[in-house]
C-alpha cells in the first residue's frame, strides 16, 4: 500500500513498443517462410513471447508496478507451465516402456 | 412470534436486525448476510446430496439390484457426486464461514468487492439450479468425473445442462477466491501483518489461490466436453483422433487441487478450534500457516496419480507418484502441530473441540490411506475400488464436513447471537463420529477385497461389509439430522450469546454478537500476535 | 479528497486502497483468463504434437493476409488503448474519448475481418461437423478427421478470443459514454485503466494464436 | 468364489499378488502406527490437560526447528519407501515378459470378448493355464473400460482407439472374478466375468475342445481374402504389388512418406486398417479406403495376427535389412483406383451387425 502517485509512462515508450510490435509481427511472418525445420515453431514462439512481454511490461505497466502485481503475473504463468510440463511428461513419453500405444482407430460402431 | 419480534426490537443494532425485508437479503452487499445466503443454499444441497447417498446405501444393502434399476442407481451416484463436490463441499466453508469471517478476522468493513461477492452467490444459485434441474428431471449417468468418450457420446440425460451449470458455478468459485485474495492482501487492518493473521485466514488464502488458478481449466475442459457432446467436434473422441486421456489430465488438473479446496479451510477451522479450546497459541504457528500454502502449491503437481492405470506413460506416473508424497509432509506437519498444541494446554471438550479432534483423527486416517493410492503398484489394485471411496470420504466427510460442522458450532454464537444446546450438540458430534467410521471403515476392506466402485450389483461375498456400511450410514444420517433441529431451535429459543463465549482471542470475538452491519465501530489497530492467551514472557521451549 | 467521495466506496479506507484492490483484482482475473485459455492451448499442444501434418494442412486453409492484418490491427488498438489510459492519467478528457473511439473502431475492424474469415471457412466446408469437407488434396497422408481437430481448436481458440473482443467492445462503448461526460479524471480513472489491462490481455492471446494457427509450415508454400 | 465365512482379503493367485500384499502390509502397519499414535496422544492430552475450574491459563509452548524437521523427515523417509516399493512393482506390472502367452481382449458395453491365439473365443470368461506368463492386449469398441482381476491384484484401463496391455502369472488354479473397474454406463456392474486358471493339461484339453475353426492367424488369413486386401497387398515373399507386400515386415521399421519411420506392430497395423491415410509407406500412394465400420475389433485382431504370422520367424528380428531396396515393405497402402471399390464391396457382405 505504498503511496506512490500513478506512474506516467512517457508517450515515446508507447510508440517505441508499438513499433517494435509491428516489426516483430512482420518478422514472424517472414521467419515462417524460411524452412528451419523444427526451429520454425521455436522461433515463432520466441518472437511471440517477446511481443507478449513488451505488452505486459509497458502497455500493461507491469514494469512500473508493485511486486505483488509482478508476483501475480509470474504465479499465473508458472501454473500454466505446470499444466503444460506435467501433461507433456505423459504425452511425450507415453508407450515408451510398453511399446506402442499409438492411436489405432476405433472400429465401427 | 410476537414476543420474539419485540425482543429483537429492543436489542442493539446488528447486521441481522438492521433491515428485515426479503429485498434487503437478496440484494445485500454485506459479506455476513451473503455468508448466510450461502449457508442456506449449501444446506439445501447437502440435504439433497445426502438423500441420494441414503438411497445408494439402501440399495447396496443387498448384492442384487432390488431397490432401483441400474440406470437409476447410476443417476443416484452421479447426482450425489456432482452435488456434493461442486455445490456443497467446494463452496461449503469458504463461501459461508469464509465470507462471514474474513473481514471480521482481518479487521475490515467488508470484502474488497461486495457486489462481486453477491454476484458470486447468484452465479452459484443459477449454476446449482441448472445442475439440479438436470439431475432431477431425467438425471445424468456420467459419474461426477464426466470421463470421455462416455459422457460425450454414450451417456444419457441432460449432460449439457449439467456441464453448463458447473461451468457457471465455476465462475462463482473463481470470483469468490479472487475476492478473498484481494481482501486478504489489501483490506487488513493497520498492524495486521501476515504473521499476525489467524490460521483460518492462511488456509482460506491458500484455498483461494487454488480456486483462482485451477478452476478456469476445468471450466474450459467441461465446455469442450459440452461442445464435443453437442457438435461432435472430435476434441476428446478417440474415433476422431481425440485423446480421452487428455481430458483426464485437464479434469484432474483442477479436480485434484479441488480436494484441497475442500480440506484446507477445514484445516484452518481446526487450527482455530484446537487453539481456542486448549487456551494456548498453536504450536508452530508459522509451520501450520506455511504448510497450507505448501499444500496448495504441491497440490498442482500431483494430479497424474489419478491416471496410473489409464494408459498414462509409466515415466509420468513415476513423477506424479513421487511428487504426491510431497503433499504428505505439510499434512503431517499440521497434524503433529495440532496435537502438540494440546500438550500442556487447558483442554475443554466443547462441541467444536469434539469436531476438531475428530477431524484430526479422521484426517490422519484419510491422509495415510492416500499414501496407498500414491504408491503405483498398490494403486493398480486399489484404484476404482471402494478403497478409493473410503479414502476420499475420510478426507471429504471425515475431514471437510467435520471441519465445516466444527466451524459452524464454533462461530454459531457469533453468526446468530444465540447459543445452541451443548448437550445435544455433543451427542450429535459423537453420533456423527461413530456413524461415520461405521459407514466408511468397512469400505477400506471392501476395496482391498476388490469391490469396484459405482457397482449397482455386486458379488455376494461383499455383502457383510456393505451391510455394516449401510447401518453406519443410517447412524450418520441421524447425526446430521440433529444439528438441523437444535440449530433451528436455538435461533428461536436459544439463549443470547455473549460476545466471546469461548474466551477466544480472535478479532471477531472482540466485537458484539451478532456483529454490527459495518463490523467495527472504529477500524481496529492490531498490536499483538494472534492467540495471545498467555503473556509472551511466559513461553516454554521444547524440541 | 472531497472530490473522491463520490467514487470511494464505504468499506475502503482511502482511494489508494480502493484503486490498489481493483488493480490487483483485475490482474488476478487476467490470471484466471490465462488458465482458461491455457486449457485450450494444452489441447493444441497435444494434438499438434500428435498430428503435425494435419495441422499444417489445416493451417494452409487460413488466409495469411487476413491474419497478418488482424494482428497489426490489434497491435494498433493496443497502442490507442494505452494512449487512452495515458490521456486519462494526464487528465486530457477529450483525448480519452478520442482514443477509446479509435480503439473501438480497430476492435470492430478486427471482428469484421474475423467474420469474413469465418464466412470463408463456412463456404469452404471447413467447419467441423457433418459438413466438414476441406480441400486437402495437397496433403495425401493427412486424415480428414485430424484436420477436423485442427479446425475444432481453431474455432475454439479464435472463437473464445472473439468472444472476449465482443465483450471488450461492449465495455469500451460504455467507457466512451462515461468518458464523454467527463467521468474520468487524472485522479480517478480506474475503469479505463482496468479495461486497458483487459484489452491488452486479449491482444496478447492473439499474439500467440497468430503464429500457432496461421503460420504452421508456411515455408512449404501456400 | 464359493461363499465362505467373512473374508478380508481377496484370493492371492498371482505372483504380483504376493508383492502387492507385502507392500500392503507395510502400508497398513505405517498407517496403523501413526493413527494409533495420534489418537492416543489426543486422548491422553484431552484427559490429562482437561480444563478444571482452577486451571490457570497455560503458558505458550514454542517448538524448535529441529522438532519440525524431525517430524517432516521421518514421514518423508517412510513415504519414499512406499514410492520406491510401489514403483518397482508397477514397473514389473508394466513390462510383460517377452515369452508371454498372448490373448486379445476387447471391451464393449457391457461384455468382455476374449480371443485366444489358437482361435478360441470366449465372452466374459477367460481360461488360462496356471504358472504361465499371460499377456492381455486390450482395446475397446466404445467407451473406456478397465479389466480388473482382484485375485491377481492387477487392472488396466481398456481404451477405444488404443491398445493397452496387462499381464499376470497365475499361481493357483481356481475361478476368479473379472470386474470392469472403469465406469462404463448402465450395466457397468454387469460387465463382469470369470478367469478360470487351469492345470496345463486341462487347459490344453479345453483349448482343443472348442470350436476348432482355426487359429487367429488362419482366421485373419480368411478375412484377408474376404475383405479383398489380397488384391493389392501381396503376402508372399518377393512379389511386388500395388501396395506394400506384407510378407516379413512384422517388427521391422518402415520408412514413411514423411521421412519418419515406424515399426510394424499391432498398433500400426490396426491404424493402417482403420485409418489408412495416417502413415503412408514411402513409395506408395494413399488410395486405400478405411475399413473402419467394416471390420470388428476382433477382425482387426485376426488381421494383425495374420500379418504377424507371415512376418519373420520369431527370434530373427532384423534378419534382413529393412526391405526398402526390395520394394516389399509396408503395411499400408493403396489399391489402385479400381482396387478400392472392389475391396469395399467385398467386405460389405461380411460386416458384422
């Protein structure tokens, strides 16, 4: 409950972030046209994460916000990662021990 | 009634008598009144869910399906599960007692968002009505877990309506959790630091954390299941390449932490009760407080132990199994600290205390039998049998409902300003404890013998323990009926309760019973740690 | 502080506390939104991992130009939204209205383009269900049913996103109405700020949806 | 299963059952110890420190960190034993021994359909010899079921669209329950059956006494020609057809059009029958129609066994390099345009309702 006044973010920061977002959008479309194999998706996600971070930090003022706000954002993202990571421990290693358990189709009903 | 009414007129202003119109209740933004609104609806759901349970137990007295048909039996246990889990246990302590007590305990005038609080109640009522409509008109036979592809392609009844009802109710739960978290963060009275918070608040904070973070996932999962059922989009349909195990992951990502939504508040209640009736500050306050958070956090990374036999990867099973044991540690810490709180205390076996120590004992058994199910080799034999049923009823009934009853008895004088009959209440507490054990202990044995859950007709060698269990259930039913009578009696004829009938230290006990509409005449300033029963210089150190 | 009394609710001690509570509440709500979309993203990960080619085949049916334009439109709307909040913070009441209207227009453009895209999907029989017959001849070893999964997720994710946009458009109209009557001042403009958070969040979701849905295997040519 | 006096344990009739019961004993002892400890302490404290009229306010008791650590570490240690013990049993349960006798199980609302290699079929009954490793390969035609034999302490979910396995080694002759343990609808509790564990000689007698309609592989061969598969897929060595030759490909890796490689096993063969376009072998086109709806789950099983039977002799894996060079690989494939309708027409007559 600090008594700070609203932090006024200078307009030039917004403009800069905006331009960066535009550039990254063009970049991500361009990058998708190059064959990087499995790294296409990695690159696309890295760019998306950078864009999202810019929006969160500056448009949403997290960079200037209290520790609590930062903690809430981080807690949310961590929970999301928990969901992804632990579900993937199953999906990525399923059947590794017993041989195949691939999808085999359902015979007619 | 006239005499009662005039008596009320002469009483000091309270949140109860400030306005008597129905409108003043249905449009109230007072957290105390909203807590009571919840309490009423929760009680109705508990009664309906209990009725379903009674029918199930009567049916299971004999191995044959002689009371109802299979399709009806399946609707009974589905209705029982859905009502008890989503519409009774999850809102039970947080939404009723939590709503009533959080602002009182932290020295606030109300929760952070009173309108949102009322909205949450309406969402709960709307969602609950939808589910109840579906269950009563036609019923559904999916089981409360809604496993696909059964629920999306084969089950009968108004599955969609139920799913939408639970979805809406999910938002009630999310918004309540959000409201509580903001309240605890931002509405504490001056001097009320984190480590001066009552343990009940710590447990509700942890609960809210789960509600906020986990509920959205089940909401979207059930939404997808509803879409799958309605439009056959294939998302969980193996015939279209969907993965039914993915549904189970997403479902248990919420539904395992949901168990902690039920048990954590009960743990908080128990912490308050044990301390009050030992007249002693809780042993290891910070350990109990932080273990609540630890349970909430660990609770998010163990869900896969529900999937050991579901064709989940063996490696994932290993990870989930070992992580599951981590939850045992904070739970053990709590139990040992509660027991140590009684050590060299001044123990008074009032009704709340009976529920409190009953909780510790039953939770211990419930928790320890959970270790069986976290051990993979053991779980293969036990999962989907009555052992699981017994285990989670020890947690949910022996734990969560004992905590709820304990809390209700503990704070009843504060909520209503009336005293209930201690004799009847103790009697009912003892009946509930005995009836509960008779109902559910035989189910452990049934489970190990191999009786699968959700069986309408069962093999004859299982009958003996089923009869014991049904007999226990009737005792338990009696135990639950009694409080309804003496609580109602106390409202009309009970003695007036003093501000602090138990000699407790909590902030809520320092104000009048029932409280003022605005809780505190002036904002309290907190200068001491909670539970200051003895002067702080007289501290004994052990261990 | 007298000017605040109309907006300070009785249970708060002061305006600071009230604003803090609202902001934190909004952030927590956004976290629940993250998890809400998170379930869909999890399904996306699972099925894209299982059927990468079907996802590429499905992605090919999307119009990359519409997608890119919509991404740029949303980024612009984020800028105008940020500027609206900025105008409010510095007390330029007319500018608030202007920027909110711009945001509303951009949101409308996004939804319009989205509607055109959905219509194209409808015409192309690319909506999962009984009438699902997408043209995927270029992908001989892709099962139609797996493409259906892609489109189920496409409609699920963009549909949920569009729902959020529609709700946002509704709320922004209300804000414009209030702002035009001078309701928001440099001292008190919490609704504008909170709505800004919401709007940016919706933008972020799109920032992820765009590459995940539109840009799969773009290098193999469209 | 004759009614005895009150039982507390199910019959102990498999090797796994012995290890599970050992773990159970450990868990019960730990549970009993702590439950009794806690209950006793509560009772003692409640009596000894009960509040009397003259009891002064007790002094606060503060514990040390070491006490908290002690009662955290001891349960942690005990539970790690539970984890390791349970995990080792589970590992054993998850890996069927290589030379197990294989049996196919299909779950269907609300019955268990069993197919033996020798061709015997059973419904809701499973005859097996004692002292043999038995491996069940299971799938479901509709919803998720679970094949549970309490006497063997083992169960496994049976999923549509996927094969799961379960194995056991019965140690005692007798008749034991089969339960469906995953809720599957109205007659879930009726989806039960009996495992008959027999002496080997009796089992052999039972096996030869049945319908005698040929082994699974023979039935598969018949189905193979009935369905018209043979018009495109060759089944003898070194003959090239419009679709991959199935001879000798079992257990071998196949190069796919995507560049990935897949091993020909039950899952892949089933998938190729039901969803042919999913994985195409390099060098072939995607023209095979799906047989989903035209063959039953048992039919798929028979076809799988047939492909297995014309595979390399057991014990000779990799006896030949992956036959891409020979042009004979692949389980999948596609009849030429006119082959497809023929294949479709033929099975129409044999569709099981």
